[in-house]
C-alpha cells in the first residue's frame, strides 16, 4: 500500500473521530440543559408568583374586613343595648358604625374582585404545574435516551481512536507530523487533484507535482495551501 493511501485512510478515520466528537458534544449539551424544561419551570414560577400575590391580597383583605367587623360589633351592641342613653353620644356611635360599615363594604367589593382574580390565577397555576410535570417526564425519558446514545458514541469513539492509533503507526513519523500539522491548520490535510487543480484551494497544480503523486513512497503537496495531494 502506498504512503498516500495510508494518509488518506488516516484522514478518513480522523473525519470519523471528528464527527463522533461533534455528536458527543451535542449529546452532552442536551444532557446539561433542556430549554423546554427551563421554559416550563419559568412559566410555572411566574404563574406561582402571580397566584401567591393574589392569595396574599385576598388574605390581607379578609384580615382587614375581620378587623372592621370586630370594631363594628361592639359599637352596634352599645348602640342598641341601652347602655348608652346620651342622644349625642348615640349619634356619634351611629355615625362611627356607618363609617366602619362603609369601609367594610368597600373592602368586600375589592375582595370579590380579588377572589375572581384568584380563581383565574389558581387555574393558570394548575395548568402551568401540569405542563411542568409533563416537561419533567419528557426530560427524564430524554435523558435516558441521551445517556444510551452517549454510551454508544463513546464506544464507537474508543474504537475509532484505536483504529486511528493503529493507522498512524503505519505512517513514517515525519510524514505523520506533516499530516497532523496541515490538518491542525487547514482542517483537512489531504485534497484531490481534479482536472489540474487542487480541490482544497482551487489553484492549478504544476505537472511536476502531479507526477509526484504517483510515487508510492512520497507525499506531494499543493504549492498554495500545502495540502497533501492525490489523484483519483
């Protein structure tokens, strides 16, 4: 087998390794986070915050109404139980009770509005919670599938790297260093001569270099991009 054939085989294996590395990186990124789950978590957090705010408002209003009622009851008792006989004082008590009842009525109207909002917020929170539970189930299934895929990719990667090591051992050290250096700089170290041009950079190849590609023990390089050339 010629040197260029060994180098081309090495590039094929390296391309396979690069593709596996890319697939592994994608799987790792999907294992690290889930945009769908994060969106569901954010939606639930927002719905829960709105729900809690409305619930606090409802409780505050209920407490305020209870406090007013606690003031009204004893005043009404004093107004009607005969313990106060002074007409002026009775009038003052009556006005106070009316004022307190007016305040309470206003708070009760607000409470009705808040209770309607509370029902809507509660329904929205429940829906968001259900969506979150579904997203978590989907994420668990996705993780299971991704972990299986990752294990398969890792096994294939190990096998490909072993083949890479075996193939690299077939190439003379100087040629291997040349190949590795060009691949590091150019991405692909080997390019085909198509017609009379290098497919790596589209520059015309001199006939003397083209003839060199047929030497089984030598590597011909493009004078422009330095890629290793082959005809085929």
